[in-house]
C-alpha cells in the first residue's frame, strides 16, 4: 500500500531537510494543540471547586492565546515545506519524463500514443505530487498525531475511557484495506481511459479538416461521446468506492462519541473522573475526528499516487532499443565512406523484411540517388544511416566502422536529414532554420534560404523571417514547408545530407534550380536523395532502383537508361509528361 513512498525514496532522500523539518513541526503542532483543552479542563475544575480568581483566569486565557499564536506560526512553516515538496516533485518528475522521451526511438512512439503520454505527464504526475504533499500530511496525522492524542487522552484523562472510545478504530482499518484495493484497480482503469480520450481529442483536433471534408463530424462526435462515456463510467466506478470512505469513518467517529460520552458520564457519576476531565476528553475526541478521516484520505491518496507512479514508471522505465555501446569507436576524422554489406532489415512492427540483401558503397563526396515505386523501401534505406531502429543483419559501415559502434551523438552530428513529412515548429521562420545551426546570423540564413529557392516566397510572408509558422502561425504551402525544411538542413552544412523525397511538392523548374544549388554547395560532401521525379537524381554518381526492398537496377543515369528496365520506362514516361505540360 505504501510502495509509492518507497518508490519515491530518491525524492525524500534528496529533500531530507525539507521533510524532517516539516514533519517535525507538524508533530510539534500536534503536541502543542493538546494543551489548550487540558488548560480549559483545569480552569473549569477550578470554577467548579470555587477556587478560581481573576488573575488565574487571565493566566489561563493568556496562555491559551499565546499557544494559539505560536501554533499559527509553526503551521505556516510546515505547510510551506510540505506543499512546496509537491511542486518540487512535480517539476522533477516532469523533466525526467521529458528527458526520457527525448532518448526514445521511433519504435517507442509507434507503440505509445501521444495523448496517453500527455496524460501521464500531466494528470498522473499531479497525482504523485499530491502524495508527497497532502499524502505526507495525512500520513503523519493518521499515525503520529492520532497516537499522540490517544496518549494524551490516556495520561491526562483516563485510560479506561480512552480504550473504550477507540474500540471502533479496527473497523476503520479493515474497511480501508478493502476500499484501498478497489480504489487502486478502478483508478488505474480510469487513468488509462483518460489517456485514450486525450489521444482521441488530439487526433480529432489535428484531423478536423479531413473530418469536415468527409462529413464525418457526426461519426466523430459519436466516437468521442463513446469514449467520454467510458471515462465517465470508469470515474464513476472510482467515485462509488470513494463515497464509501466518508460515511464509514463518520459512522466510526459517531460510535466513538457515543461510547466515549456515555461511558464518560457514567465515570463522572461514579466520581472516577471530574467534570473538567470529561470536558477535556470531549475536546480530545473532537481532535481525533480529523486523524480518523486522515486514515481514509491517506489510503485513498496513496493508492492513487501508487497507480499513477506505476504508469509514469512504466514509461520512464522503457529502455531505448538503440543505445551507445560501452566502448564506442571515435571516428574523429569524420565520415569517409558509407558501405552497406548485405543489409537485411525489418521494422520492429513489420512481419516481412523491408530491405533485403542491400549492397552499396559510396565514397565521401559522392551523391546517391534512390528511386523506385512507392513503398519500395526508399525511406527505409535512407533511414538506415540514422540508426533509429535496431540494425538488421549485414553491416552498415561508416569510415569502415560498424554503425553500432559509433555513438548516436557523433552519428547525428554528421547528418542533415530532411524527412518525407516535414516538421515545422510553432516558431518564426528564422528560429525554424536556426534549428540547423544555433544562433546563425541573418546573412547565413539568407544564404540557406536562397539555396533552397525560398527567397521569393519569403517576400510574400507578412513579417519576413519573423513570420510565425507551424501550428499557430500562418499556413505555408506544402512546397514552402519543404523549402524551409531544406534551408534548415542546408544551414547545418552537414557531412552527409539526406533528402527523403524532399522536393516532391515543388514545381519542376524550382526543383532544377535547387538541384543545381545542391550540386554547387555540396561539392566534396556526401548527399543522398530519394525521389519520384528522376530528374532530381540525374546528376548522381550512383543511382539505385528499389523494388520490394531489393535493389533491382543500379548505375549512373546513362547506364540505367541503357538497361531498358524500370528506370528507362519511368524516365520516358516522365519526359512525355513534361513535354505535354510545357
Ligand atoms: P514512398 O515512395 O511512398 O515514400 P518508400 O519507398 O519510401 O515509399 P518506405 O517508407 O521505405 O517506402 O516503406 C517500405 C515498406 O516498409 C512499406 O511496405 C511500409 O509499409 C513499411 N514501413 C515503413 N515504415 C514502417 C514502420 N515504421 N513500421 C513498419 N513498417 C514500415
Ligand atoms: Mg518514402
């Protein structure tokens, strides 16, 4: 039940001082609060005996007021310490979570949905933060404080009476064990459902245009209604157990009162305790009401925190499937040549081999063209160099070193990658391009923009380089997005540039211009280009044609034309189309 506290041990050890001070003061307040009732009881006994004087009465009142002020001050400090811990653990867990996501490879994101990850990063982390704040408070109040009050009742009033009054306590304990288990299970289900709902919202909002275009609004509303209904039902299941806590405890507290008071009055009549004793005792009874409720709160909050922490740990405990070897080879001289030897590769989620027996060798400075039918494996081949997935069989060598032995940081520092689906961030054009080269000056940025043939488009944007693009900014056309992504890769001036169908959305003339720029700017550096438009790779030193994961044709443009195969057929067809459209 308290495994969540054990699993957060690293946090409590880190915040040892905060928690020892906070908890110490919390307990101190508990002890001090015992005094006013006893003082009041004594005052009443003096009144009953008739020995009370004005000065002793003032003394009692003064003492009680001074105590209250003192308690006010200490309470402020422990509150501040304990609830501050809540915010701290939230921040720590969240940055841990995010850092972990950053080390994860694509296969992780194929398995985990964004909405659910977001639910874990917000909802679940908040539930854990409640355990280290309010949870710790209830922990102390339901254990230490309860014990202290009970001891005070025993020592300061009467043990017989105290024991009688706590008879219902075991009842609470038994009930809490049952409820606690139920809360844990039901709450886990509810959180999972919440993650699903998050995901649905994300998809509907980002796909709203398609949903409208296909008049699927009603269907989407229905889907959403179903999933919110599911979340509702699962949360109601939690609420049904939740609702048992309060009445159970109220009932037991009521029992304590009945037993305590009837038995207390009986003892007063038998002259075993005084009236003042009974009044003090009654006030102490009032003081154990909260600790009894705290037992319920404690169980509830610990179970929720535990379930949430399990969900968070499940994510942060996932090991990346591609990691650096303990003794990597440092290729300080940079990547010299690229060689693929009999590479066969399969995506983790695929049932067939997506690349089969690929042999390739590319010298530094050469350009490779990759063409082939859609789905033939062009992107898959290019991505082999990024080492995003665990390698298949065969060898991928860079400068003669197997790719597994090169650290990911070094590998990626050589690469400029323009993926098939461009990603622009919700930032200005300038900041998007600066992703390639930190703090790049405007002249460098303009060079990259010119190389990507984006300068004319830039003139049409309202704020030039400062125009916001991405989700919140102006919508760029597909071809404009591609060219901003290209600029980002160009400005990095990488050793190896990978363009995965990166010119698919620009017109033929612009493409020719960009290819010409690439040829000039990338002289001496390695470039890999995949494309459907063969004119984009005519100049390549080597072109491979892929089909179903196999290389079926290879050679230069001229050699491939002579082969009279797929390349020739495709080239002729594209020539005719070009002539028709001109
Ligand atoms: P296109 O011209 O449409 O871009 P492509 O030649 O780039 O196609 P790839 O994206 O390399 O094709 O895909 C090759 C095969 O691998 C396809 O059958 C595809 O379904 C499969 N595939 C691609 N990505 C994944 C993935 N992440 N997990 C599983 N299978 C994948
Ligand atoms: Mg592709």
